[in-house]
C-alpha cells in the first residue's frame, strides 16, 4: 500500500491540454458527434410517487444499466429553495467549488448569450481530473451541460426544476457519460462491463445533485449518529423497476451524511427463488465471488452465523455476520448483521417481492460502507459526503445485481435442462413407436 507522501508525489494531471476557446462551438456540435441518450426528467406520475424519497435524500433511476455510454441516469432530490434560487446556483459554474469539496480552479472561459464555457479540476485519489465544459440556460426551468473535453471522457447533464406547492423545488438531474473515450485508466474501468460505465455515471450524477442539495438545504448538524435499523425500499418504488434498469434511494442525515443506500433490480423468479439462495450461506461464494474462506456455524434460534473474508478492489475485511430471515406469501426479507471483526456494526438488508408472474424485485440496502475502503480512495470519500453516498449506492447495486444474475443463470439452466428432457422424451417415444 502506498504511503500518503508517495501518493501525493504521484498525483498528476491526466488531462491532455488544449484550448478552451472552442467550448461553446463544441457544445453545439456535441449531440451530433456522439450517440448520447436523450436526457430529461421522469413523468409527472413517477415524480409524484418518488417525492417523499427525494425529500429524505435522493432517488436514482438507471434506465438500462447494461447500456454503457448510452445509459441514462437520473437523480431526483427536493430542496427547500425556490426555482430562482436553484437556477442561480446551477448557472454560476465558477462557484461550484464553494460547495463541491473535490473541485479546484473553477473558472469561466467564455460567455455568449445564455451559454457559458467553463473549466475545473477535480482532485480524486492519486490524480487530478481536468475538465472543460459548457452550460446553457434553456429557460427558467431547464439548464443543459455538456462535457466537452475531460479525463473522464465526454458526457452531459440536464437539470429540470419543478416548483412544489410549498415553494420548494424538485430537482431532476439526468446524465450520461462515456469514460471509454477518456484517459487510459478510465478506459480500463469501462472495459470491464457496460454496467461499470453506468455506475461511474451514477456517481457523477449523485455528486452533482447531492452537492447542490446540500448547498440549498442549508443543513444543520446531525442531532444524533445513533444507528436505526435499515429500512427497505418502499414497495411503490420497487414496482417502478424496468427489466434492465435500477431504482435506488439515498437517505441522508440533516448534515448531508449517509444513513443508508438502497437499490432494486428485476430478476426472473419469485421471492422463494431469492430465499433459496439467501437461506443457505454455504452457497454464497457461487453468487458473490468476493466472499472467500467462508465458514458457516450450525443454525441456532437466533439465526445462522457465517464468517468470511470480503475481498474487493477497494479494500479487504474479515468478520462474522448473523443471518436472520422473515417471509410471507408475497415477500421475503433477510438481514446480514455484523457481529465481530471488521463486520461489527455493518448491516445489509435484503428484500424480495413479486413484480409479476415471471419476475421478482431484488433489493439490497447498505449503510455507509466507507470504512471498508483503503487509502487513497478513502481520503477522497472522507472529503466529499456526496461521493460516499455514490459509493454506498454502487455497492448496493453490486450486491443486488450479483444475486439477480445468479437467478438469471438458474432460469437459463432450467430452460436448457427442460429442453434436453423434452428431446429425450421425444426420442424415447419415437423408439417405442
């Protein structure tokens, strides 16, 4: 592991310098040059259903997590400020560094009517990310942003503002990004899977939205840091998940720190299909490869204790968890409660409910998991609460998608076995005739 001094020495700009004067012209050309997905807010009926979750923190909607650079990510949050106040903050990019701790050297390069060319530097772990962008105030309720040149690759965002009856504002920030056209490091991350691109876009969307919300919510210090039990994503939110999409929610304390992060994905099967895997910890490594050296204790009245090493790219931990379950005719829930070692104090809530005759909603909810992260990424997450929320959401997606993918493989295997059995029966019947 690198020492703090060596990391500081290693920090460098990944950006290939170029002139900023063409930003506004590039803004106009970018939609034609790249296959960007159409951006925009969810329908009014969806916004109404998600208003309460957006007030408690933020809602994350991913249209198609496997679409890569074509994936659209939307974050909804509600703030106690007027549309004019919200618009004024978004339309002043040279002040973004006042409320985004990772930004440095924000400056305006050019202006032309309702358009602004600007640049900034984002300090992230062991390197700096340089970006040139353009912003256009389309009307009183909409602002468009285009990333013209960046180490993260091209991208864009659209801000839509909706006035609430009490004078507050519901903010919709929809984004896209293509790190496969960025620096070599981000191209490597993007090449792992299209879902990795969607998760990077989600992290950016949450950084933008939650930083803005923290600025406008005029938050007070948290009254208490006591941990309450994790709460499942509400049923009405789970029902909004599309076959290839993700619905998530972030819950925050008054000071903007993370309480919990949830995500929900659809999978073939029923709640009993989810229970079949979660009820048996001995089979967990076939679902989550990051769980190593698993040891399972005999079942007791309190549940099942299992000990494992959790090995991921951002860190390693080891400890014991207690599995408890609840179920009824339409749903299933399981909790992993950390009881010793590195797992003490950690918790993961699983919920499964029926979507339709063929699909089940698989949901995972986690706490602030930043203590699992090693240096130097930890130093960046500690400086910016919005990035911690993005990390928690991404981790919940990894847990939920791994189980959903296991259910998809089960369905394929069952269909293959059924086809082979049908073929055998047909051949047998032919021989008998």
